[in-house]
C-alpha cells in the first residue's frame, strides 16, 4: 500500500505540463487531489472511475499568501510545481522572478509553521543549478554554480525548504529535473520543452534546426511519466529526504545532434514523410547555460525512494510522436 494512500494532495501549477502526468499517477492512490493555479483551464482528466481520488480545481495565485492558505486547507502533501520557468524572463526582471519562484515557497512554509501542521512538501527544481559542470555525471556532490537568475532563485527556494525541514516544521525535499519530455500540455515558454517542440515541428512538416557549434552538447532527457512516478515515490519517503535536493534524470547522455536525428527518424517512421534537419546560426543573446553538458546520476534518489527511470529515450520519443500525431488527427 502506497504511503500516499489516504492523503489529501495539493498540486501547485495544476494546469501545467508535469502536473497532468502527476495527477494520473496520484488518481489510484490519493484520498483527494486539488489542482491549484491562476487559470481555470486544466488538462482533461481520464474517464470517470469508481476507485480513484476526486479532483478539485481551485483558482488562485501562489504569490498571494491568502490564496496559498486557502489552497492548503485540509492538505497533507504538497507538490509544488508552480514557477516562472524561462531563463530569459528571469534575467530580464530578477525582482519579478524572485516573487514568482521564491515567495511562493516562503508562503507555503510559513503557513505550515503557523498552523503547526507538518505537511510533506516536494519541490520541482532544476539540474541547471549546477551550472556548467566540469565533471559528468552530475550528482548531489557536484558543486552548485548557478549562471542564471532563474537558477539562483531555484537554489534559494531549495534552501528555504531544507531550512524548514531541519527545524522539523515540514518534511520533504527537492527534485532537480533534467530535460523533461513526453505527452502533455504544450509549454507556455518557447525555451522550455525543446524536445516536444521538435516533435511538433516535424509532425507539421517543418524543418528541424540544429545550431552550429551546438550539435555535440550533451543532454539527459527524462520522460514525463517517470518524473511523475519520482514525485510520488519521493512523497512516500518524504521523511527520509531530509530537505535535500536530488538529481532527477534518466542517467543517459544524448547529444543534441543525436536527439534531433531520433526525432526526425521516428516522425518519418510514423508519417512515412521525410523530415529535414538544417544547420543554422545560433540566435544572438543565448544564455551561457545553453552551452552546458549534462548527464545525471539518480543513484541517491534510488537508494532512498526506490525510484528508477523506466522509459528509454527511443521508446519515449516514439510514444510522444504517436500521442502528438493522434491529437493532431483527432483534436
């Protein structure tokens, strides 16, 4: 029996990409699920079933303390996914990004402290906090050297959570997400969900672009359903996380050239139409973080929670192509 069974769960950023898969993962085990976000629009739920958690949608702003307090009413476990996710937006307006990515977790933690209720909080962070790591794979011992405002603020949010866990006020920890891809709602930012965007472009008959000088850069792609499973596993072992931050990746490095090639090949296989890959000059003003190489080591997360990624990149891209193609054919 899952330790999340019988728990009332809150998902901030409830209209978002990872939230859609997380809801599906929680439906068979949670007592209830509350999707909290600024928009009334939410990803559709699966067909009704008798043995699954009821889902409530609540509109509010994670930057507004009264809204967060209302969302926390009756909640045992918080999956804090809401954030401003664009590196470029963060660097353009650091104060606004601080408000979007640090203030909400302060609200969550202070409300828990004031109410005297020790909830479990699982925070969606990012592997880019380590910056341009010199040694691969990256693990929890890799130094944090942020090179963007976004990563500085994500690290601040992690530290707040760790501080409150050490004080015994909440349980939980942070999962640092690598490059997430797979079926789900479209990302609201053009610099996020790049692999998914390539699949959509290829299915639309558009050429795929590979920036000159970027083809040999390495990424670690993790399928969104694996991410959802990892969050549930982390919630089940919230007391053992100790407020720490854990790498969440597939553990396999793939160059950008290889990734684009696989997308092209699998879309061609599905549509029986050729997909063109073109080299192009990189646009001016790209963030230094775009030049990173990254492969993650999920060994510590596996040791504590039992989680291991299960979907290899080829299988994940095939599933993504099929899902996006079906949605295009049957909107």
